[in-house]
C-alpha cells in the first residue's frame, strides 16, 4: 500500500509539473511573459519573422532613419488560403491612426481662421444640441483632445458586428445618453468626437474633410497610396484581416477606416514630426492639441506608427489578426514593437 501511495503522489507531482509547463508556454496569462524573457534574435529580419508565432497571421514592418532609404520586413501571407507572401507595399486599414490626418486638417483651418478651437459643438452644429449632453459647453478643442465626455458610438452593443454606414446612424447609437463626464473634466477616447469633427469641418467650410486632407497632406507629400474608402481601391491589394472567433476575411467590412501602405504612412509620420507639413504657427497650435504618433485597431487590423526623435526614426508595424477579448493580444503586439525598436537602436549605436 505504501508503494501504491508513493506512485500516486509521484503521478500527481508529474501532472502538476506538466500543467505548469503547458501554462507557462501556451495559456494566455503567460504568453507575454514568455516573449519578454526570450532573448533578442540576431537581426530585425528574424524578429519580424517570429511575429507569426504570437497569434498574428502576417506582418509588415517599415523602418526609416534619418536620410536613409526605408527598410521593409514582412512575415506571413497576403491571406490565409494563399501561399503568396504578404507584400511590403500591400494596403492596410490604419483605423484610428487616421485621426492624425484629421488633427492636421483642424490645425490648418484654425491657423487661417476658418475654425475656432474654442467655439462650441452647439454653435457649430445647433441641430445636435438637444441630443448630445453638454453640447453648449463642449468646444472643438475638447473634442480633438477626447475631453468632451461624449459617449463613444463604437462602444454600442453590436456595433463591431454591424457597423453604422452613415453619420446619422452612428450618432443615433449615442443619442440621449448621459455624458461620460463633464466637459474638460476627464479623458476618454471617443470615436464620436472625430465623427463630429468631420461634420464641423463641413459646416464651417463647406468642404469635406477628405478634400482638405488631400489638398494639405496627400498631394504635397505625394502620398498616392493613401485612400479614404474601400471603394477607392483594388481590394486585392488590401491585406486580408482576421478577427479571433469571427469567421471569414474582414477586408470587405467597412468601418470607415483610411487605407494606406506602410511607406505612405511612414512618410506622413515623418512629415508631421519634422516640420514638413506644418508651418511655425500651425506647429504651435498642433503641439497644444494632440500627439504625433498613434495606434490603430479595428477587427482584422492593428497598427502602430511612431516617430522616435532620439534616433530620428519612423517605425510602422501592421499586423492583420485581432482579438478584443484577450487583453494580452495588444500587449504582445506592443512588446514585439519594443523588441524591433531595441534591435533598430542597437544597430544604430554600433
């Protein structure tokens, strides 16, 4: 009996050990830790190729430093069912990174007096005063800075499964809802702010914001691979996007995202951070309003676009697999970005 008891204890210990090893390597709470303790590879190319080992189908990485020619790295396929490698020049939905273009448009309009940052939502769009709480106190500046307290329409139940197709439909999702906080008394990221900013630009200038962005950013910088609509592109040039537990390809689902190549986005980020598209007056205004780097996230597409002043470098990373339910999914993405930045910086230093 003693021998049998010993065997049971041994088996239990082995089972616990096996579960521990499995959890350390596989289960979600440990994936980030496992990445963090993994030694850096010898090259950027190796690091980028490893991205597909962390739950992402494919990746595009753009790195451009100083006056050097841009470098591109890729991993994975253009789409799951294909053996065609993802192309460095493939199109990608950049999601909320598009807000940087919006803020440049607002900045330029404010600099030449066509917009006032301190004018209220009710003054610009009086027809919305009754349906949006505190409209008479919320200024354009607060909306740009996500300090308005206006609820986020993309948080509405079911939005991501069936996105609104018009501004009116999107605003109906938050009509009559209480404010998240009193104007300028807090911060909460809200896509509704930028939906309204587009309407304000149209009301104040008679122009669609896309025309202003084209005239003030895309044409001067020769960004010929940046688009506003799915209808403007050859969908075959767009990387397929995948959302965990959602069947099919997300590329044709229209969330209203801007679309660009990594190179076009990288050129814009450099221009925004190095004085190429803002004069001194505009730059002063922009500095008070918004950051100059950003991230993007919609089903099937997540991205980071940042400028690093210490090395005069722009790094853009696109990956085409998202998971809103797993809090570590984005954290792993950020950790991969950090590893790429570290390898890039080490290379410069040597």
